[in-house]
């Protein structure tokens, strides 16, 4: 089973920090607003420190989840399908038969370009979760994986998916 490039942790940690800062700022700002205005005249004095503690705890949880996410993410090109394992709290195992692959894209967000990473997106026939993404690849590995999946999809085009 192949793992993602370790640099993807940097991207996931940065995103976790940004989201935690936005959410934490909203929580602390709301608590501060409640204690400094007449909206809640009998607001407890501990409201703002409690909001700060909650924001810090949620930020630490987000960072822990982002760190752990790398440890569980893996994928494999098998004989007849693409196999992916992921998920921190809920483990998800996805099997994509090559015969169901419609097309394969690679993409690089600005943050991915900055960190030298890419994502491969596999679009499949079907209505439920009809695409699957493999993040945290080097651009070279993403291109190779895209080409391998394209070739495997062409080779199995006449077969039945079941």
C-alpha cells in the first residue's frame, strides 16, 4: 500500500490552524460581545476565558486530527481496482473498479503548488460519491498515477464492473 507524501501534513496542519483561528475568533468574539454589550446583562465573568479555552481545545483537536489523518491515508493500484483507505474517526475503505473510471484529473491548489504537491481526482460512473481524490502526491507521482489509471481504465473498458 502506498502512502502520501509527508509534506501533505504541512498543508493539512495549515488548513487546520486557519480554520481553528476563524472558528475560535468567532467563539471568542461572540463571548466578548456578549459580556461588553447590553445583550446579556448578567453574563458570567468566566464567559470569555471559557470561550478562549474552548477555542484552544478545538484548535488542538483539529491539529491532532490533521496529524493523524496522514497516518491512516493510503492507496493501492490492484489488478482490477483502485483501493483507498482513509478516515480518522470513521475509517473509509473505497474500492473503485477500473471499468467504472470515466476520467482522471490532476489538480494543484495554490497551497499545493507552494508545498510541491498535487491531487489526483478519479471520476467514476455512478451517482453516489462519483469521484474520489488522492491528495498529497508529488506532481511527478500524480502524473504517473493519472496515466496508470487512464491505461488501466482503457484496458478494462469492455469488462463488466460486477
